[in-house]
C-alpha cells in the first residue's frame, strides 16, 4: 500500500502537474486521516481550491491513525453539509 503525502495531494489536485495526476491514477495511493484534516483544515482554503481538494480526496481511500483499525472516510461534497463521516 502506498500512502500519499499531503503536499503531493495538494499538487495533484491543482492539476498543474499532469504527470503527478497520472501517477495517482495509476498507483491509487491512500491517504491518512491526518493528511485529510491537514489539507482540508487549512484556514485560508476556499472556493474552487477547496472543491478540487474535496473531489480529489473523494477518490482516495483514507486510513485512520489507529493501528489495525482502518476506517474509510467519505467526503460529503454537498457544500452546506458537514464534510466527513466515518464508516467501518
């Protein structure tokens, strides 16, 4: 399993690096819940950038930091609803 770094997710979601987007599509890396909170919790994130990152995270498998207990998080991309919920 490949776990992606927060910065790689930001760069790939920006679509300024097509080779990185291709790498994500080919390798299907996961991300940690910490990366999700770190990226989407950035206080200056807004508008189109926020939607692009939400859409990007929606395509990834997100793992919690609890050892041996992984939860898949899904994004609720409805703009006026809470963004995350966990499923076992």
